[in-house]
């Protein structure tokens, strides 16, 4: 493999700030959509409260982490503190309730890796998945949302990266490429490591938020309103950051030996995580540590074929950012 590392960004990079900002703005969901999501959520809360008065409903995923695109489905978690619930029975019961309230396409998928009920609301046109007690996802959704409040460049960069990943078909976990969640963590990590940093490491600061979920202690500094100047001494703009992100994943990341870790705001060795060899289906060819479930490598879906696809796409993107005359169009050309 040819190893290049572009030390300096092209000198006309700022010409591309405005076009990238335009792409970013075009991807922000309209307020009407958020209102419809709230409307559906209120309806679901009502239905659930009648059957399970102690249950709570939480939004998670892209509709709540501030990295959502227009027309996204919504992900909902029903949280209930009851040790002897049977998830399958509860999902089937929930499906019945939803169906008798005129929600459409109701389906209970009780055998899926994460069992869910799917539905479509004919009034708002929104589709929705409901799972039970996936509280870690609710907590990591909050972490992403809190990071997004610190510096707007995270949201800008992550929207561009997600849009690129969807256009180039490298956002498909069932085909061995990465989840949106993984890409957002890669963006957070990248901004933590800028010099001066654009994002802090919230889990290394004095915790102001702490919950225990599935025996995992999740704590971090969440009073992010006090950090809104954090990145201001770094003046890098969106086009430079997009360039830097792809340059890093194309040429600078040490795939053989390292793990990116938002939890520590640093790069860890695969050795210290014992991720040096294949265990079962986990090959650890690209390693992204989950911030709370630290034994979980979000790169574990990547296999020896898809790692090549992924790295070729990073290189293509880096090449475009380095010298294409119209990077903003070329980057998102459909695969
Ligand atoms: N999630 C997780 N662990 C994973 C994948 C996902 O905990 N390995 C949780 C995260 O809370 C994430 C949510 O599931 O926010 C949804 O994941 P994903 O579909 O990857 O991200 P979205 O933000 O919903 O992106 P998209 O716009 O592509 O739907
Ligand atoms: Mg999603």
C-alpha cells in the first residue's frame, strides 16, 4: 500500500467553506418535522402509560442526538424497571395496543438481535422502531448531543461525513461498513485531538451526570453550557476539518496497532484492550471504542473485504479534498 501523508492542506481550501456550509444547511431537518416527531412521541407516551404506568419512553439515535437528517425514522426506547418482564411478551402486547390505535404496518420482531416493534404513523408519515430497556443507547445519545452543543463544527463535520458515507454506501453495517454512530464518534475523536482542541474529553472531567446502566457506570461532565467557548482558540473551518478528517483516516491512522477512544480523548494501543487478534467474529481491523461499553469495538462489523472498501473510500475522499476542483460535488457522487 502506498503511504502518503499530506502534511499541509491545499492553499485554496477556504474557497470550499461556503459550498460545504451550504451542504450542511441543506441537511438540517425542518422545524415542522421535529414538531411531528414530538406529536407522535406524545401519542405513544399516552398509549404506553395506560398499560404500563411506570414505564418511560425515550427517544434515542439520530432523532435525538442532533445528528439526524430530514425524513429519518425515529428510534424509541421503552424503559421499565421490572426484573421479571418478558421482552417478547411485552413487545407483542405493545404491538396489539398500537394496532388498535390505528397505527399502520405494526410488526413485532421478537427474534432480532435488538427485538423491536415497528410501526408507521399515517398522520405524520413517520416510521418508528420501539425497543425495550436499551438504556445504554439512550445514554450514549445524550453524550453525542452534549458534545454537539459545545462547538457547532462537530455537527457540520459529522453531517458532511454521514452524507458522504451514505452516498458512497459505506454506512451499511450488514455489509461490513460502519454505523452512523461509529462515524459520529470518529468525528468527536478527531476534534478532541486537534491542536488546540476543538472538543474536550467530557468523560475525563469532573462528572456532573452519573447513571448506572446494565452494571456499567456512565458518568461525565454534562454541564456543557459552560463550555461553549472551549474550541474558540482553534480557528479551523469546515473545509479544513473535512480535509483533515479524510487525510487522517486515509493516510495517518495506524490501523494495525491503535484504537480511537472518545472516552479518554486519546489513541489507545490494541494491546492494552487485547484487541490484537480475531476473537469469534470480531476481527478488530479498524478499532473504535464505545465510550461506555468499553469492551465493544464499533469496528467489529468490518471484515477483510469491507476494510478494503472502507480504506479505498477514505483515500478517494482524501484525494478529492486534496486536489479536486469541485470537491463538494465529487465527494458525494453516488457510488
Ligand atoms: N447504537 C449503539 N451501538 C451501536 C450502534 C448504534 O448504541 N453499535 C445506538 C446509538 O445510541 C445510536 C443509535 O443506536 O445513536 C442509532 O444508531 P445508528 O442508526 O447508527 O445512528 P443514527 O444516529 O440513528 O443514524 P442514521 O441517521 O443513519 O439513522
Ligand atoms: Mg437510525
